[in-house]
C-alpha cells in the first residue's frame, strides 16, 4: 500500500473501549487510512506537533477524564498549519450547552456516542466518510 494515498485520522479518546470501537469501525470499512490514537490532551498535542501535515481528520472526545477535548480543538484552530483540519467532536453528552460549546470552539460536526453500538458505528462511518471524501 502506498503511503502517498494513505489518509491519517487522529483519534483522541481517554477510554480504550471507545478507541477500539472507532478503530474497528473505520479500519474495517475504509481503505488507505492510518489511525493515530491518543488517550490524553498531552498525547494528542505531541502527535499533532510530530506530523501535523499528515492529518485529514481529527476525532476528538469532548470529555477526556479530567481534561477537555475542546483544548485540543482550540489548539488546532489556533495553528495556521492546522486551522482547516476537519474536527469531529464525539461525546456521550447530548446536552445543548456541550454541543454549542463545541461548535463555538470550531468543530465541524458533533456526534453523540449512542448506547446502540450499531447506530453509533453507522453514524460515525457516515460522518468520517463525509470528511474523507476528497
């Protein structure tokens, strides 16, 4: 597989099971993708600094334990080289204030982690396919 056609997605979620669900959904349904995973804000920032130009999408969990995914989103929007990177915010929260904060910080889409794994997987795939279409 040629790496020039590989599309890289940053996945930031503090829960191993959620990162595994995302990994399985995307790797089984999308070709030529590489997932770079982080479980914390610090790890995500390191990955972004390491190779910012390779990312085509960031999937960010809103609630990262004691941290907040909004800080990663704000970093992405503040960096000129990253500011156009599509960002999909994911969360178990469907509270209007969480959704509004995410959009105000610059996310391109907000996806609730549904209790139904099939529905969550389907919604996740649709969102990722939309952002990866080019």
